[in-house]
C-alpha cells in the first residue's frame, strides 16, 4: 500500500513495525513487520480477529508497549524511539481512545477533573483559559457542561465514550488512535458515536487509526481498510474495493463470515481455529485454514514453504498471498 | 453534532475544579455520625481526663487497696489504692497517642513499600514481593518484641517496633491492589496523556485503592494499641510510673481473683476504641468512593407509577400443533435500589417444535432475563410470575423434583461467555456427564460414551482426549462447542442460546451458527431460542423474531415480515442503525436519538416515545398493548401509530 514510499504524504507512517513479548519459549511476536500509513484527515481502518495483534499496534504507537523493530514517522518526523513517543510533544499530537467505556475513566475523578488533567498537560497557564478548554472539549462531543460536575458512573456507556473522546480531544491532537471504541455499545448508540467521530474529523481535520473486529463498522469509518491475521497484515484497500473484490482468501472468508441482514447465509467459509501465535505456521500463516491452500490443492506446496509477505507490496491490495486473485466476496 | 449553547447555567458551581466534595458524604452516613460522636468522646476523654483525674489516678492509698466497686471507686482500686476508673480515663491519652503513632508508622511504611513493589519491574518486583511474603510469615508480635528491643525498649522503641511489625500486611495489601488496577484502561489512558509516574500514583492508583487502605489504617491503630499493651506486659513498652490500657489490663488480669473490675475497665476501653476506629474507617472509606454517595444514573429519576396491567395478546397460533414451549404473561421482578423492579413486564410467546425463535433487543431490554426465567434460572432474589408450559406441562404444577427432572431433560441453555460458563477446576468430561449421571442415573462409562458421541456431533475431533482436558486447554470456539454438546446430552426439546457467539470471533461465529442449524434440522429437530443484539445474525438464522424493548415485546413477527415489512418504529430504527459492510460512507448513519431508558424508571406511556420519530400525544401517556395485527394475524405489534394496531 501507500507506505512503500515512507514520507511526507501520510500523517502517521509505520514501516515494518515489530512488537515482541516475553522471551525464550514464551516469546510471542505479537506484531510482525507491519507497514501502513494513516492519511492526513482520513481514516485507516485496522480489522482482524482476537489475537491478530491489532490492539498491540495501537498500544505500541502510543508508547504503552515497547517496539522491537521498524520505524514510525509522524508527519515526516521520526518517532521510532520509545523515548520520542513518551515526549509531551508527541502526546499532544497523538491521542488514544480505549474500548471499555466503563474502565477507561478514573472512577474517583469528576468528568471535569478528568478532562482538566488532559488540558493541564498541555501547559495552558491561567485557570480561565483551562476552564474554557475543558468546556470546549465537552461541547465538542455534544455533552452539556453540567456533565463536568459528575462522576463517570453517573453516565451511560455511550456518554462515557463521548467523555473519553473529549479527554483525547482536549490536547488538540492531530491523530486519534481508536481501539474498539464502539464494541461495547448498543447498536443505536454505536451509530451516533460513528457519526460524531466523522463530524469531528471533518471539523478538526483529524487523522484516525480506527481498530475494530467489526468489518461493518470499519467499513463505515475508513478510507483504507487493512486486514490483519496472526500478527501480520494480509491485505489493504479502500473499503469498496476490499468488500467487492478481496484478493486474499482470508479477507474473503472474513467478509463471508459477517452476517448480513436478509442475506441467506452460506456454510462457514473458514474452518478451524486461529493457530497459537507463539508458534505460527510456516510459509503463509493462513495455509492451515485456507480453503484454496495446500490442504485442498496438492499443487500449492509453496504456501507451506514460502512466505508470501516478501512480494506482497508488488501485488494488488498488497495481498500477502501467492495466489491472490480478485473474486467477489461471497455475499449472497 | 449537537453543540450545546455555550454555557447553559453561567452561575453554576464549578466544583469539578475542586477534588472531592466528600465531607458531607462522610457525615450523612449513619456510621459517619456514630463514629464522629464516638471519636469526640475518645478525644474529649484523652484531653480532659489527665487534667482533672491525674491526682486520683496516681495518689497511693495503701489503706484503701483492693477496694470493691462502689460510689467512691466506680471500678474499685488497685494494690496501691489508686482509683482504677481514673487510671483508665487518664491512660486514654497515652494509649491513643501510642496507637496512632504506631498506626501512622505502619501505614506510611506499608504503603511506601507496597507501591515500590508495584511500580518496580521484573526481578526487582519479584524480589520485593517475595521479601514481603517472607516478612509476613514471621508472627507480628515476635517482630514487634524484637524490633522494640533493638530500638531500646521504652515507649519509643515499642511504637517503632509495633509500627514496623504492622507495616508488612499493609504493604502486601497495597502492592496487590495497586497491581490489580495497574492494567485498567484509565491508567493506560492517563499514561497516553503523559501523566507522570508520581502523579499517576497519587491521583489514579492511591484514590482507587484508598477504601481498603483506610480500613487497614484504622485496624492497624487498633492492633497498635493491643500490641503495645502486650509489649508493656513484657516490660518493653510503657514503664512505671507511665501507664496505658495494656499495662492496666495485664495488671487487672493478674489480680482478677481479688478485683475483677480492675480488668473490666481497660478491656471495655480497648473494645470501645476498636469499635470506634473501625466505624470511622468504614465511613471514611465510603467518603473516599464517590460511586457510593453520588446518585447513579438509576437513582436520579424518581420512578413514575407503574401503569396498570395491560392486556397482552396471547401468542400468535403456531403451526404444527402443540407448541413445545409456551410462555404466558411472564413477569420477572428483582429488588432494585429503590424497591422491586419489573425487568420483564408481561411477555407471552410460544415456540413450535423445530422452530428457531429469535429474541432481539438492546442491553436492558429483558431478553436474557426472559430466557433465564423460562429455564428456571431467574436470580434467587427475584420472583417470577406468569405461566410457563414446557412440552405440555405447566411448570408451576410440578414438584421441585419433577421440575428439575423436566428441565434437565427438555431444556438446555448455552451462555454467552463459554470461558466463564465452564468450571475451570473440572475436566470437560466431568462437567458434561454431571446431569446425565445425577438426573438420569447413567453409569460413568455410559455417560462418558454419550458425552464422546455428543462431542463428535459438535465436530470436536478426538473426543476421548478432549473429555480429559480442562476448559483452559481449549480455544473459545471449542469451549462453546463443548457447552453446546453438554446442552445436547439430554436431547432436549428446546435449546436456549443466549448470545452464543458474542464473545467469539466472526469466523468462529459462522461455525457455531452452522452447528446450531445442524442441531435444529437434525433428527431431533430441537427448537432453538436464539437471543442476540445482532439483527443480521437473527435474520439469517431464525423463523420468527421477538423484538423486545424495556422489558416488553414490541413486535413479534415472521422472518419474511422482518425482512420486507417491519412495522414497529423501534424495529425499523434498529434496522436502519445497523452498519452494513460496504454501505455508503459519506452520509451520516441513521441513529436512534437519546439513550436506552433505565428499566427501573421507564418513561410514561410507550417506553420508546422519547426516541420515536413518529410519536403522537397518546404515546406519551398510554402504554400501547401488544395486539395481534388485524390484517396480519401472524404478527403482534405494540404501537399506537402503526396502522391497524391502535385499539
């Protein structure tokens, strides 16, 4: 994808990012050579199943876990070192919103104090200035200033998620990293949060890295969707292209697994389980479950032996598949 | 985006800039008032008694030794004729000061040690935690004696020794609590904002563990008083002519045969202090936690009077004869914050043999509680009303044993989270065969053979090996297969699947839905009730759908009707709000305004009216009954506005 030429076009560029947990026998490469770029004022959607490493990418980007390799650039500036991403100058530009609306706000601080914490770290001097910053943040997310006096438990899940967004916006960031921000919400609330995020993006020219396991939500949010499987990126494309002409068999299976209203379901398109990420399969990591892989076609031994990642950049959608081919997703 | 007009109330207090407004919370608790009064008594005595009673407490009067209880000496006198009551009162000051000092040392050292262990990393953390564990193994009293002796006997030595001895349990509690909240998202969020470690510790970690620490502090003051007493008894604590309650107590106990009241005085004083301090601790802990004293979302609104009973249309007639499950006017009531709350308010439906019935709704709609009540799993504190008929037998008519047997044979439940629904301490085989062995009295080998067959049915390879596995050795999808296999052990007529795939990945979800379909279309043609928040999933797998909102069914319709002609505004809104893969991205998504109402205090009239786009005046006052649609006998709908549904 566009990250082939790292640089000035993208807001946030990640090249060959690798994150490793543990050592010895419990060594786990949670993110393995992932490259992508978040467009300025646009959204990169990252989708994958549990254990694919998508949340780890988010945590690594904001410095919550150390990286083991690769480069990270913010608007052209190298911020690869963990120290660079710990600096206030970085935190003012890149913020994160978390999944759990019940767990991501300090229950012992009022909403106002929580947002004030973010404002103070920006270094605003006078109390009046800080107060107006707090009011600005809470109004941006569509809550009334009377919310500031109350504690998190006095709000519903959707309102709490708005508060979390307000806290992140209080530092005037340019990039917002969002990890499953709608997953814990009811359907009717989820739609209003998505609308809010889109409006904020337009008004404040924010760049989003939007992470979710839900293909429909990622599709609704993103300009580019990247699909992860077992610590790696397998394909990325604009959502329309990805949904209508997926190149990678895993993407096809994933799209086919999403229940769609009123469309008669076919048999489960991907058999088996995600392998243990500590011991990933050789060659193509998907070959153990691939419906068009060596388990079904004798002439495809290459999938067991050769890593399709190496030539991915030269294929359409950067698909990490030796036999990448556009086939309309099985959707009724 | 709804940007609210600048500041709606300019004069409103900006209390969010202050930290806690907790004093009032402390005082409004009954334990707070009691502890303030008791503390005032203690402090008053400690201040005043030495001023007025010192003479009586220290004057010796050999002639009056061992006087009994009387008007002159309320608790008698000691060997030197000193008034015991006066001595107890006068000793209050020294005792409390010593206890307080020891408590302060222990909490200070303990919290510091504990936090140090919690924030240190890798080997340092392990070493510190193990060191704390080792220190905890030494009896505190021994350590106090040892440390007291090192610090040179006397009062100061005793205080330091006891403080040191008591700091280790506090350190262990602190480190355990701090580590347990270390992974919370609000800690991560603060770190992403750039909150520095010290501030993180004092604004985030400590406040969230303060409740337990306050209690630990007051308990360590009490222990301090007792330990110093013990040291005094051994000659390491207070030395004559100083005296504290511990000294008085040991003297009194030694002479209990001569002057029984001599031990009683200090004992009562110590007990009173302990009680006061633990009350204080409880009230302080409450004041530390705003969740306990600010109104929650639930309590803020006063509950409106519940409307009188609304006639509920009987379930639409099922094809294929006798329904396998019939529920009439089911009401589930549970205790709430301000009184009993109906969380299921008169639900009626029927399930035909071989039917897949979907129940959809958002959180708090009562969909799960409906199913749990049918399965006899309503919370024990709640009550269940209405009639449930399973395979032709009314559950209310059965004895406890008959009911258990019927439910075990005819009805199974598969829960949302397979990892918490399986007992982690038991092997899969034991859990699968439990019901068969107890209810159907199968022998062990027969039950295991049956379990292996069922695992094969749910497509688990090498079932004999998996029966010996523990749940944690299986993946999430495998665990859910095991749950379903367990549910099939008795070949039930009805399988209730409560959000069976919500905790699973989407590719595994597709596999599990295949499996449920197989069960439904298999030889037994088991009826399935599929509870889900996901309308797409329901639309792909169900024959009939109940849409629930706020404890009631708002629409009951066929799959075809759901796909082509949903009538209730809520059903329509829910469908519109669903994100569709590959759907248009430019236009904003359809939303349902407002919030899901609190089921304990629903809006008057139709509970959906505040969020409804087509509500009329009548919707705000009258609850629409669920009625069979006059032109469409296979549909029930509860709406004043839907044509033909208004009564």
